C-alpha cells in the first residue's frame, strides 16, 4: 500500500512537471528550454508567471507531499 502511495506521488510530480513545462514553452521557448536543462528554473518560472503556472505548480507540490508522506509511512 505504501508503494502505491509513493507511486501516486511520483505520477503527480511527473504530471505537474509536464504541465509546468508546457506552460513555460507557451510563455517563451527559452523558458521551456531552461525548464528542461537548468535545475530549479521551472520553479523560478512558476513564481515569476504565477497566473499561468499556479495550477501546474500546485499539482507539482502535491506530488512531492504525497511522495514524502508515502516514504514516511514506508520507512
């Protein structure tokens, strides 16, 4: 059961990342490339363009929360 929770967290994290990258590429190609290639650039994008990235960022953060919760229960 704990691995299923962690798997759900990973899926939410992946989905949030993809949605953030789509939003970044919609804003500008360089934002999208930065999100792909530079660590934490996608988080900077989310804060600088909060109106466009609010929902994907919340999916991203909830994925971290679910993954962290599953790892606490499993460990």
